[in-house]
C-alpha cells in the first residue's frame, strides 16, 4: 500500500472566526490557501501515478483540500470518514487503513496533531508526542509491504508545502 498523508492548506484565522461566532470545523481555506494547494496537488500528481481513494476529515478546510487534490488527479471523489479530527486517536484511522487493499494508493487529508501522530504510529515511533509534525499543506508518502500496520511503514518523503511547490514536473 502507498499512503499519501496531506495536511489541509492555509485556512481562515481560527481565533477571529470563532470570536465571530463560527465553529472551528466550518473554517474555509483562504484564497491564498487554495492557490497554494492547487500547486501542491499538481506537484503531487507528478510524484504519484494514481490515487484510488481520497479520504478526509469532515472539517471544511480538509474537505476543500481533498477536493483540490481530486481535481488534480481527475478523481476519485473525496470521502468523509470518522476518526480524522485533530483530537482523534490515529489508531481509529489505522484500523480503517488495515482493511484496505494492499495494492491501493490512498490519500488521507486532515489536521495536526492527528496526522503527525498517525505518521509516528505507522513508522513505529514509541514516544508521545509524535516526532513528526506537518505544516499546513505539508505531505508525506509512506509505503507498506502489504496492508498498513503500526510500525510497518517506510517513509519515502516528507515535504513542506513550499518544498512540494518548488518541485518541477
């Protein structure tokens, strides 16, 4: 299995949004966040030949990022799944990943600290907090010899949004 882990792009300011009466889950990507994510998604397309599934946190900014990714790859349609909000236990997502085809190439789009903890779990980190933290728009590619398991992943790359945007086709 190949697993692309992608943190959502730059979103509306959390403090101001919440002060104005909004809920964190409703924050959208900014125009700049969308622009940067389109570039990231196009560079990801040059690094991966396909995505079989794209799954996302139900939070708006993650769903918008997943939609940008799907557009760059020409599909598949992003799916919302439980267990991907910032405070969720990454073991929930690992259980779901373990049920997927060993031949699949799957993208997960979400938030910190959840994604950093997931990457640590997949790579066999024994400490908490996770030694990995993705910045907004950052991504990692983890490969497994078979299905996804705790400690069974091999990190192929871990890049910031700026590093990914700087890659050439």
